[in-house]
C-alpha cells in the first residue's frame, strides 16, 4: 500500500544535489538558505534548478494564487476541506488517514505543490490552546501513529510533508518567543515521542521547527533538538524548515541543524551567511551540507511538478464525508439515536445552516463544496416536516433572549429537536488561546431552553477542542461532531438517521472544569516563560492516576451496536509483547470499535514516578452483527521503556506489568499480567523524581520541579533591558517612544496585511494578538528589507535610554551600509530578479 520509493525522498537526490552545490558560488548558495517569496524555495537558473512551491496544510490544501500570508488572509484556490486534526484523531483509523494523505498528495500534484505543510502534531497539553483543533491528541503514541499514516499517504504521491511544530509548541500566547521549560523525561516521553514515531515510520521530507524556545534555546538553533535527537538518534534524512518567521540567529542555525528559512526575508539573513563564511565564523563545508538538503528538496519538488494530473473532486468530497462520519463521537445516547422516523423535526441553531467546519489561520481551506446539515436532512427526509430557528448568531453569538424563546417555541412544536451548537469561529483560531472552556452563554441557554421545551432533544456540537457542558444531563443524546470539514453537514445527518454508525473515540479527555487540568496553574505561563511542571501528567495520564472525575474520558465514544471483548492472552515473544484477544459485535448493526491497550506497571518502585496507565497499542475494527475477530497487537518492548534523565538513556524496568484492554481509558474490559525480564534494565536502583499526587488541587512546588529538571528552576525573565526578542506589547509599555514606535509598526503591518477597520472579527483579533506578540526581530524579517537589524539596534538603544549609543550606531550604520551594499549587491540583485 505504501510507496517506499517516494519515502526515500530527499536521500535519493543527495548525489545530484551535491554535484550542483559544488558548482555554486557562495552567494548562490546563501540565496538558497531562504525562500524566494512567501511560498517558494529559491532556485538557481544558471544551473537549471527551478523554484518549487510549498504550502499549508494540514487538512486541505491552502494554495494562495495571489498574495501570500501565513494566517489565511488571502483566499486560496478551492480544495477539499477534510475534518481538522481533532476530528481525524477521533477516528483512530490509520488506513483512513493514509487515504486522506493520498488525496491531499493528489491535490498537491494537481496544483504544482511540492510540500504540504503538515500535519500539525503538537500534544494537547491544555484544552485552551488556540490551535488544538489543528492537533491530534493528548497522547503521543496516537499522535505519532496518525501523523505517520498521513505522511506516508501524502508522500506515496511523491509529495513531501512538514511535520510541525517541532517542538513543544503547545500554546499560542507568546508563541514566537516563549521559553518552554520542560524536564528531559517529559520531553522524550510526551512532547517528542509523536515526532519520533512519525520520523521513524514515515521519513517526512521536512520537519518544521517551532517559533518558541525549549529550555532557553530557540528551536531553529537548537543543536540538541535538531542535530542530536532528530538526526543522530532518530535518523531523520530530510530538511528542517523554520515556521514562517521563526528565524532568530540564522548563522547559528546553519550549524545547529536548520536548513531553510521561510518565508523570504529580503536577503537579510543570506547576507549574514555570506559575511560569516567570508570572515571565517562559519565553515563553508557546513553551509554546503545544509544547501545540499535544500537542493535535494527542490529536485524532488521538480519531479512532483512534472507529474501534474487532474483531481477527482467528487471522490475527495465523498472521502471527506466518510472521514467526517468517522470523526464524530457519540458522547451520550439514551436510545433516542438513531432517530426513529418522525413526522416533525425541529432543527435549531445557526450552525445547521451556516456550518462551523474548520478553524481560522494558516490552515484555512477554501472548500470545493460545503454541505449543511439542514439541507442534508431535508434531502434525506423529503416527507418530514422540518421547522427551523437560528437560536443564535453564527459568528459572535451575543446573548439574545428573543432568539432563545423563539427557538424553544419552535422546538416544542415537533416530535424531536436537534440543536446545533458549539464554538463560534471567533472562539478558536491560530494566534490566540481560548480564555475559558465555556461555550457562549447564548448556546448554553439555548440548549437548556430547548431541552425544557422538548423532551426529545439531541445536541450536535461543532468545536475543535473540549468545552464545558453544564447541561450534559439534559439532552437525550450528544454527538460531538468536531470541525467536520466540508462534508460535515451530511455526515452528521448520516449518523443521526443511522445510515452510518458512530465509531469516533475521543483522542483527548474532556475535563469537568478548566481548573481540573493538571497544567492549568502554569498555562500559558508568565514572564515569557511557560513551566511544564505537571511533567508526564498530561490528559488521562493525570486524571486516571488521580482517579479524578472527568466529563468524558480519553478513548470514550458510543455506538449503535455493542461489542464484547474476550480471551485476552499476553506473551513476550522476542522484543515484543504479543497481545491477543477477540472482539465480537454483539448487536444488530454493522459497527466499528476501537480496542485500546493500556499498560500499567504493577510492582512499581516508589522511586520511579510514572502515570497509572499509558496507551501502548490500539486497533479499529469494523464488524458485521455477530461477527467475531481475533486481534493480535504487538507492543515492542521499547514502547514500555521510560527515559532515565540521570543516565540519559531509555530503560525498561523489569517486573510485572498489567495489560488492560478496553473501550476507553475508563472502560477496561480485560486484564492480564506479564513479567518482563530486560537486558536494558538499570543495574543500580533507579530514582526518577516527579510530581506526587496529594489531596486538593494539583500543583508542583519549586523543589520537585527543580529535581525533575536536574537544576534550579530558571528565574522569570525580566522585561528590561529590551532586546531583539522583546515583543511589541512589551515595547509599547515603554513611555512615549515605545508607544509611538509600536503604533507606527502596527499601522504599517495592518496596511501590509490588508486588515481594514471593518475586517472580519476573528481575523482582526488574530491580527491584534499576532502583532502584540511579535518580537522586534520579526520586523526586519517580515518587512522585506524595509527595516534592517542595524536600525532595530538603534531603536533598542533609545528604548533602553542609551541615547549616545544610538547616535554612534546611526553614524556607524551609515558608513557600514555604504560598504555592505557593495558587498551584498549580488545577493540583492539575484533576489530582486527572482521576483521577490
Ligand atoms: C504557522 C504554520 C504554517 C505557516 C505558513 C505559521 O504561522 O504556525 O503552521 O504552516 O505559518 O502558513
């Protein structure tokens, strides 16, 4: 099924690339260190190397025909919008993810796109991360397996992918500079694990490094992350590209494992590279090694472009519908679903006619079609009488009692009511985090009012991340439809009517309240820093260890049929545990169950801290009524290993393990024990510190966190003196000059991005947040050469009250710029000629 040829990707082009690089001048090489424009890698006309296009991703193609931006302002060419990653993850279906990958790859080929920028695979540390809708799960195994399947699908078409954002990018606030402070065990076992799986199983052509810092170092110059872990340990053969505008120190990036800076930055950093090589700061051989990878990518991309072929959009829409059907999770159902034939159905909620189907930002797709649930229901039930009330305004949903009253009256005059509710588009976006877990008050009140007026009420939710449900007991059924993509409307109707059987399972815990989330006290952090004090206690790893109540547990999802688990047997064969059991469909409908295998260490020594249980294998299995299947899942022993930060290695604790097989982390049906003997066990008694659970709200003190880190907790970062990574928000706090400077920059930025006063409110909010948290250095990178680092240094001197220094810099910069403009004329000219 998987085309291995395509997966050999960049490696197959390395010799050809090396031959080309050997013929290039220093300036030609430096030019290839950054993009040609917003979406293209640069080429080298003299040597016949053409520029190639890369573009977003992840759940559909966002190819901007004119005007590039990284937040979805300019419209893209039509493409199939699949469900976003939260929904795709709820399918737990690796075959489906591969199929979607193939479809995405076909669309890339049709549009001359060499690399799709996705999938996003950051861990859902906290339900409020603004981009959770774009990420898969709170669990690294599930994340990694899903990402690998999607990557293999895309790359089977000879199109590259960019797994992102590497690494520890789990929030939007301050994403361009925040320092994530994480202990190494947590890094390895939670935040890097998914990437490791995807790299080892799929060799993505590229990895996109995140904007943020990890333990004090920007990801784009993180030698340990990019060279040691990604390349040396995992064997990554592709190229590391920056997130758009993530470059901090470009020259340091060359030796630290960063290959390509995106987007173009007016040649500013290319000139720095030339200078560094010329003055001996950077070895040309290091630059060559890096450029060879960039050239290899361009060569692979040229092959993609040469194969241009049309796409079957109808077939892709049908696939999007199947994906949306599998993405939806039936959270509760007292038997009202599937709906019995009803004469009068009340459809409540503006989302029924104006679907909420994707998130805002760089992943925003311009769909080829858009199904709405109301039309799909009307088409499926031509005989039924449908009445409709909007209940709220789709975009903002301000409180409006009249709309609620009208909806309740409409609902009472029917046999059954279906309420479509959730999070409006203004609540979930790239660029900012959600401020609370609540749905708009208008949606909550609407549900309560309709449930009071109509005893047969079903709620269908559209949202990309968990929400609080104060009304959870009131409706007869709740279907979590996530952000279902362009065919989500018809998929929901298929499920409500029983044409399809729900099979989605939550890939994340739905907590009862935000304050229950283990990371909550340290999300999104303060003083430019976010401390991951909760360590491994992410999602169910915490809730199941603490035995805390949740709204819906990890892995939960109901079906219209029932499944029986039976005959568990576990044996260690060579380097794996073989877990066999039988699954039977004991109901009357065809349906699919996701069998989840958790592992619990039984005789754990108190000195080694670990969560109560962890997901180690899973399988989705579709069965006809009464059909029984014998499943055999292998758990490689290395999956049971834990990372010992003291010795800096993985190790397998010998002893007894309990294997738990079930339908969710809280619905374990079978257990068995096995004793492991390990050659990789530690010789001395091992001690690994971690947070202990104690009665009351979860928190981790300085002493424990320092023990986890193996050093004292880094102090909060002072705001002053200002520096290249100070944000515009911070600078704007600094007196008259700071305020004026920020205002000027924001006005210019707004004008460049085409944000007018009457702009779409989500875009306006996203813009404001992005502008506020933009570091000073980005002004040089994003201004296309209008502002340079020397000018920014002067600004900093003024902001820091060092006026004489500012004057000296002004004089020096005038004479320097005269010399430099001569030196860099070739680089500039080349960039201009190439259309930048
Ligand atoms: C996002 C990336 C995206 C890139 C290009 C950035 O703002 O973080 O996920 O691929 O823009 O649009």
